[in-house]
C-alpha cells in the first residue's frame, strides 16, 4: 500500500545465479544502502525510526526501477555488488537514472559494510518511467530547498557500517554522508551517526537502545541538527511471527524548525515521541 499502488512494489526482478560467477538480476530492486540496514535500530526492531526522513535510504523508502545488478560470489564472508538503473528515456540518460555500489563482510562476530549511491533527477515529473518514481521523499523534510520550493536534482549517499558480537550482546554503528542538490543551485549536506547496543537476552527475546545524531549544513548557512533515541523490545513467537514494543524520541536543534519521526506528520514543536506496540508476521 505504500508503494504507489504497485502490485509488486517492494521488489520485482528476474535473474541468473551461479556460485562460481555470482548473480545478475534485472527489474525493480533495492539499492546498496540496504546493506547497512542490519546495523540500525530501525531494521532490528520492526522498521520504525530510521535516520531523519530516511535521508540515506537505509530503510528503502524508494526502490530503483529499470535496474541491472551484479553481486559477486561470497568469498570468506566478503561480497560486492554494483547496480545501474536506466532513465528509460531516449537521449536523456541522466534524467532520472541511478547508480549504486557496495560491499559487505560477515564472518564470525565481525560484520562490516560500505556503500555509495548516486541519483540524478529522482522522481522527475517529466520522466515517470525512470529509475525513481512515485515513492521518493515520503515523510522527508529535505525534499525542498531551504528558501524556496525548488526540488531535488541530485542525491548522493556514502556510508559505512560495522558490528561486533560478544556473547549475547551486539554493538553496531553506522555513519552516512548525504548531499542534496536543488533546482535553485543550493545544496544540503547531512551526516548521520548512529550507535546501537542490543542484547539477545533469550533465544527468542531481543532488547536494544540506540542514539542517532544528524547534523547538516545548507548552502544558505543554515545548520539543522537532530537527536534521536530508539528503544525496542522484540519477542519471537516463531521464526516468522514476533511481537514488539518500540519508542522513538526525536529532538530538533540548531536551524531545524520541527521534529518529524519517520512516517509521522511534522511536530508542532521541536520534539516528537512515537510509541508502537504490535505483532508482525512474515510471509
């Protein structure tokens, strides 16, 4: 329902896979930012409370259409991937196209990942058949320039993530650097740093807490800042069914005018808190 009415809105692709040569897929797919998802509280606890507006797309607010992706074979826990999404418009190759690349390492208690994503003219009104269409910028306070209604012409994401497990505890962290370029030639750079500590108290019970600091700089010399705290409890009734309770608290600071926890309407003030309790079943 959140994918613009698409019948297969999350992903829809075909491909070929080989343990020796890797995997090639074509269709509607996630970009490389999803590689960092497992290091964040929003992914570990039922998909709530990503970085402000999901500005780094770790929670996959948008997907890439017309895309071709190659993933290397996994060697000793290391795997790489590259993706290109076509604009699908003759003679206008950069009007709503995209590129992403990433690598991740997962071996024993240590996990590491690095990603890069670049979008040109995402969600272009004159090319709805391009790489990004209809699901871009949902619940984001950064889709317009700070001083005008100018939209986005470029969106670039670079990020790192890591985690280490010791006993039942796991410490993870992410850092992403994001740049938005707007139609009025202004730009915004954002940085997101999150640290998460979780504990698998029981084989079927996971608890954790995280802190995220987001700070930015508009070319108009405005500096928005955000502090966000996530606390979650997740109990697994089975491999596919769990019940959870989750709290997200966000405080805007600096030149940020309001708080806005992802999927929520903007707060009337610089603070906002969201609490969620529910059950999830994976099909």
